C-alpha cells in the first residue's frame, strides 16, 4: 500500500503516541520470567510486540488482556519450541538471552527475510561464553539451548542495549558475576525494569566505561508497570511540528529517560521551541509532557557519543536537518546499515530524491539544507517503518507531495500513525 503526504497548513493539537516499544518488549519478557501475575499499562500493541507476546506464550507464559491493560502470568518455561520473531530484532535477541539461562529449555528462533539478514553473533558469542548451547551462525535461524551458566565480563562495543539486555537476562539464571562494560551508555530500560521486579542491577561510571552488573538478588517478582509514550514514535509528529510553519504539537506522558532524549536536545539547539512540563517518575522511568513549536532551524553537528541516545530517531532528525539552513553533520551511523534496512543508504537516497543534497562520508551523514525542500518524489522505503514515517513527515512540509512505496510495516512500531497525523491536520492518505 502506497501513501502520500501533501503540504499541510499549521499542525496543532495533542498527538496520541503509543507506549514505548523497547519497554513493551522487556515488560512482556520479564513478566513471563517472574513469579506471579504482572499487570502492564500502556503496552504498545504493534506487530513487533505481538511477536514477543506470542513467543512467551509458546514458552509457557499466560498472556491476556484486561480492559486497557495486559496481564502476564509467569510459568516455568518449556521447550523445545519454534519461535517466529517476525521483523523484531528485539524479540530475537532478548529471548536468546532469557532462554540461555534456563536449563532444559530449547528454542529455535527464526524471522522474516529482513530480520534474517541482521547480525546475531554479537549476542550469541557472549551467551556461548557463558555456557549456553548455540546452534547456527551470524543469522537466523538460530537454536539456543538453556544451560546452567557461568559468569561473564563483556565489553559491549559498539554499545548495544539489546546485547547488554540479552546478557543480563541470561545472568538471571546464574549466581556467578555478570558485568557488561560499554564505552558510552546504551539504553538502560532493562536495568530500570529489573529493579521494578525486585532484582538488583547497578550501573557505575568506571575508568574503562559504563559498568552494569547484576547483584545477588536475581529472583523476579510480579509487579504493575506503567509504560510511557515512545519518544522514537513521538519523533515524527514532533519533528513535523518543528518544520511545518505555525505548528505546535504536544505529546503527553512521553518517556524522557536521559538516554532517549537526544533528538529533542538537538532540536532545541537547532532553534525549535521545545518545552517539557509535568515531569514525574512512572515505574522507575521519567516521563513528561513534551511540546514542540515550529521555528526556523539552524544546522546541527551530532557527535558519535550523542548518537546512542537517538539511534532510532536518526531518520526523523535527518528530515529536520533537510529544512535547516546550512550543513548538518551526524557522525557514527554505521549501525544504521544493520537495521530493518540499510537505513543509512535509504535516508541519503530519499533526501536526494526530494532535492536535498546529502552524502555518506564514511559513517557520517552530511546534509546540506536550504531552509526549503522541494519534495515531489516516490521514496523506496526498503520495508523500513521509520523510513516510511520520516518521509511522510517530510512531505507534510515540502513544496510538493511525497509518496512512500509501502506503508503496512508502519504497524511494527506505530499503529495508528496516519490517523494521529491526520488528527493534527496533516494531509496523508
């Protein structure tokens, strides 16, 4: 299904952004590993999260809806099972870790063609070092046999929250020391959520980097989790607010974890009106109401160290840079070549098709904005949900309509995206 976005007048209102995808995956998996029944409020009901829900059900957990909430009752995991992870790398990588620490559990994980092309040895190699049985190479399908594991001190380079989380989940099945060291901190949702389930996990800034370690208490007890709105999904309506003249958009209850707010800090430096209000703690995470107002944008320079705090928002940031007046540079984007698509290449090609000069300079992206964008292109999304949403956002502010070649996969992370944008005044259809 193709979709087009046409130039729109000022966008106004509150964007109803669904729950955070990273937290939703973790809530389901930890709930399935915990003793008792976990209640989850604000769970993202997307294709990727549904893949995790089906997976934990196949392993023995009970998952059911209760009004707007979801309930997960942990039970002893069973195997062998075959798990189809669909397009969800988080499902595959985190479940590898969870299964690895469960002796007697045997799971064969597969996925669609896009997921099968993504690297997995960054996860399976440290799990094998801990003692898990791994059958397969760098790509799915891969079989994981749970075992009584030993400890590990793993240097997580490049910093990856999925790798770190897989090791921590595996470590729940052993009393041996489990430590992950990173040059820069990756997302810490797993560590925060482990505390909610009663597990000890510490994070320290050591001489060799950020050190995350499991404590002695590793038994999980069911809890009630409230998941905040996803800042990676909110990126699209909020960037639209920044680039469509006269716009003001609010997202309420958005996750503002300091490791997830990189995009919004950069937008503010570029000149957009960014305001946070009502900051509060919700299930260990910081949430707030976030408002963005349109303004003329200046170019930005994003360093390698800043990228982990906005890795999923890079397509949205690239759109903002296209409307800035001058050269923007975003460094350290090699990881984007390994996402659902070659996201790096798709951004460069899409911007060029819309009349914006953009080049890949090694792992850096250089965008030469002129304050206005022609648009008038059909974008090859490569089946990537964030590329589709990014260029539909661009089309709302461009001089001519922008079409994306497919849009069904937007449901992997932001079901209702089109309806939300239309409710704000966007002309997408």
